C-alpha cells in the first residue's frame, strides 16, 4: 500500500493500514517544514498516553492521570517505509513502488495535485486500485470514470484480463467527517450516516434510573464509558479497560451494564436529499416595505373612487370610465374644457393623484433594487434568535457541516473572517446569517448571539483559534455545548480531557477530522466502501456493505451465529424481488433493505448485507491480518 499526502490524514491512514490491517505501507510525505507527528494505533496508543495525560494535566492543572509505557512512536513505524518528496512526480511514485503496489491513496489537500498524480500512477500501473481525496464532487465523478476507462483499455491491450480488478474511488474527508461533526453538536439528536440516500440513525440513550438498563431500541450498538461522570476518566481510550466504551455488545453485556448510557439503532430509512437548491429569489412580501405597500394601496383606492365618480357623473360604462380616469391620471387626455363642471373637477383630481403616483413608483423601483441586492448579500442574525448552532469557519469542513445542519432544518449562524472563503457562496444560497470578523476579537461571538445558542462548532483550520474560541465561549456561558475540530488526534484527546475536567457538567467534544476520515479511506484501498462512521467517544463504529460469498465467518451461518460481539453485527439484508430470500420458517422476505432481519435467517453466498463493525472486526472480515496485540 502506498499513501501520499501532506497533512495528518496521510499519517493517520498509514497508521490505520499498518496497525489495524497489518499492511506493508510506503508513506510519501513532503520533507520541507515540520513533520506531522504520526498517529498511533492499537497498543502503541498506550505508549503515548502518559505524555498526553501530562499535557492535559499541565493545561488544566488538575486531575493528573498517569499511564505506563515507553516513549511515543515517531517517524516511520514497523511495516512502514518513508519516502520524502515535495510532490508526487513520476520518479517519486516509481521509487515508492507504485508499479508493484496493490493500492495507492492520494490524500493531498490540493485537488489538482491528487489528479495529476492519479493520471501518472494509472499510466505506471493500469491495475492499481486508486483512492483519491477530492473536495469537488462533480469533478470527482468525472475523474473516477476517466481513470476506470483508462484502466480497462490498458488491461485489454495487454491481453491479460484475469488480473486484479483496478478501481478508482474518490472520497472527501469533509463529506466523511461532516455527519459526525454535525451530530455531536446536537443534544438528543440522532447521529446520522447517509450515503446515496441510505440513512442510518443512532441515538444516545440514558438509563431511566440508576441500576436500570436503557431501552435497547432495534439494536444496541455500543455501551458508553462507565467513567463518563468522572472528569478525569479516560473515556474512549484503549487504556480504559472494562470501564471504557464497549462496541457491539451482546445481550448479556447489555443486561449486565446497569446504569450505563447506550448508543442504539433507533430508526433506519431510505431517504433522498432534503435540501432544495433551486430557490434563488426572495419572497414577494419582502420586496416592498410596509409603508410603501400602504401608499400603493391608497393610490389604487383613489383611482377606483375617481372611476366610480366619473361613471356616476357621466352615466358612462364602468370600463370606459376607468379608461378615461387613467388617461387623466397620466395626463394624456384632452382637457375637458366643454365638459360639465363635475367632469372637469374629476379630471383635476385625477391629475393630482397622478403627481402623487410618480414618487411612489420611484420609491418602489429603488426598494425593489435594494431588496434584490440584499438577497445576494449576507444576512445578519435576526433579533430574538435562540437555540441555534454557532458555526466557526466556512472552509472545506465547515461548508459541508453547514449543508448538513440545514438538511436537518437546524438554525445556524456562521462566523468567518475571510469574506472570500469557500463556504460564503453556500451561506448566501442557503440564506444563513453570517458574522464577518475574527472570532478571537471581542464582540464577534456576541454578535452571533452565542449567549443564546445551543451549541458551538469550532471548525476553523487553526487549532489555537478553535481552542481560544471555545474557552472564550465557555467564559460567557459555562454550560454551552462545544465541538472542536483539532488537527492532531492526540492533541484532541488532551484538550477533551482538560475541558471536561474544567467543565464536568457541560458537554464537550473534540474531533480530529483525520481520525474520522481515515477508516473510510483505508477500507476503500482494500476494495470496500464504508457507508459511514459514527464516533463513540474516542472510538469509531463503521458501517459497511459486504458480499457474504467468500466470507467463512458469515456464509452458511444464521444471523445470530454470525454475530461477533465486539467485532461486527449484521444490521440489514439487501434482497431482490425474486423471492429467494426466506426466513428460517420459509416466509419470503420483502424486497429491498430488510432491517428487522430474523435471527434464524441463513446467510447465503449471493447475499449482500449491511453491517456495523469495529475497525479490527472489519479488517478480519476483509481477510486482512490485523496487527497482533
């Protein structure tokens, strides 16, 4: 496996492939500038726990936690070869062994760099499995088709169709991490994983009383840490032992875990996109001000009254009387010199109303132009707004999270310092209020009405900016729910523990985007696609689609026998309309995705299942040797 990148995602992905799947990895990273500390996976995480805990204790100056272990891993670890290069040129890719590799991941932050390297790699090895990190979705679809077509033509020309299947998968770390980041900002709201209309919903449930068990829902996906009320507890870490979160527990473990909160599967459904992007105009009611509308209504009433009076004086037809009135109003009628006195008076009054109409029409034109100009500009937070989410940063991640929150119909106020940021156009299109300013300056968060907000999402690209914003927001409102995006996973863990220690009663979440996105990229390199990931404290639960054929742990077993506690659990079966899928008693299963699958159903070679799995459980199902220990 070859991984090329220039940020923390490359190091996290290499660690995921090496530590979880036991792969031989060649990591290509730039040599200039400070090197990102590579993350650690498995037991190596415990080796760096002491250092991270000392950092957290130094920042918070309370609740110090110690852990046994030697020094933290640095540089390239076992099973990893490091190649330092500024750019992935043809010579660099050849030196990294792309011509012999099974898969190549290009996870540079620049889309153009990834595309250029992908075209070169496809020429060097037509059978190479490519995984690209691209933010542009539409461009990614075209590049995927182009590279797959080039691979098909090259392998056909070689006359060796029996080789390994070459595929191209385009992923976005922003799309992968956005659902988890949006879900963690909402108290009591389901965590959602959605891909191509498939929606999985998981919700956190607390036991009704001490010593009781929470409602399991359709399926219990995880037991949360028993130390969740201990500010110094190491929730989610591998050193937590039995007190840490338990993923995919069996019924006995759920029954025995009294007093612990759970993550349960509450509802799953097929759903398309909820957000309409066709709306670009403004409501007619807001086109003119209220005073102008009353002025126009008064003038219309005057015209009608003059027409009625002219009809009474001249005994004329109503339509003709209205026509004559309008001619007098616009001063284009002949003077009524020889007409009766009543008709002459009405003509003078019509001319006066016409003079009054001119400034009203001019005001209507100016107001209309101003309304359309404001529709394309940024909105300000409305008065009385409360219970909203304050989103800091409209970069790649922030833009995807904003779209996700609006799909869930959640009110959002954005804060951005750069008026030309990537997500400003999205904010205008979605009519989301935006506060322009540096979040570290006094008064910016207050303008976003942080004191009445329900949550704060700090998703800028600077760790110090996110941390400073969260600390300042907590000084304004100590019970505010906060979510931080932090570049380094270890730093995110240290900040999480320290903030929780300082504010034990306030919900705090720290998230590393690379930690959330790496499992999907690693699975794509192995020929599988992750449907989504749900964070469970400091761990991740994956959802994937898998063919039963060739899987001895699944094929020929019932759903109950195929369940491996702590590793994987089958959630749904993708059936067809042939009627060949039947329960244990012979009852035909409905076509489509069957979520209430009977435990007695026997999995066949042609079945396709949706399952939840841990990273190591998925590695075992993929036939890859997970790292021992």
